[in-house]
């Protein structure tokens, strides 16, 4: 089974684990539903691995060199077939770490883009296509 690396950034106050994004948050349910939809649409299955681009809860979402080094080393360690960044701050971290990635919107309930179900279906379809290309 292939591994997909999912990058989150700046965990919420309800996040139980500062290193693994979304643990204990409502966003995790949204993310798990998206992954299920993507896998169903691709008719293939993969494991996913989530990592935070930063390990602190902050309103100022800066990614330290230490955070970038952790992203790079986790990438080398896990050898994912693809990387997905959740939201613009995680995408910025992935870009700074020189990782090729696909950007999904952040799965937070505060993200008003998620109210548009057509938008969500479209971006999940694009992500499915990106991941299918990476699977080879």
C-alpha cells in the first residue's frame, strides 16, 4: 500500500497532539470523509500520514527552519507517492520545504468555501486526478 503525506499547519486549541494534525478536532471527520471520497473515486486505496508544518498553536502561522527540516526528513523517511497540503499555510510550508504537492482547502468548519458543495466536489475531483497521476 502506498502512503500519502498530508500536511496541516498550526493546530487548533482542541488538537490533542501538536505533531499530528486534527487529532481530537471536528476537522478530522471532514478530512477522513474527503479521503474516503477520493479513494472511492480513484478505486484504489492508500494509507495516509499526517504531519503538522509547525508544532505550536499560533495566530501567527510562521514555519520555522526546524519545522521545514522536520517536513523534509519525514518526506525522506516515509517516501510518500504524493503530498497534499491543507490550506494556504500548509501549502506555504510545503513550498518552502521544496515539496511537490496538491493544495486542498483547510477542512475547518470556519472555512466558508466548504459551504459550497460544488466547489468541494470539484477540488476533490482535481485531487483524485493528481493522486491518480502520482500512483502511476
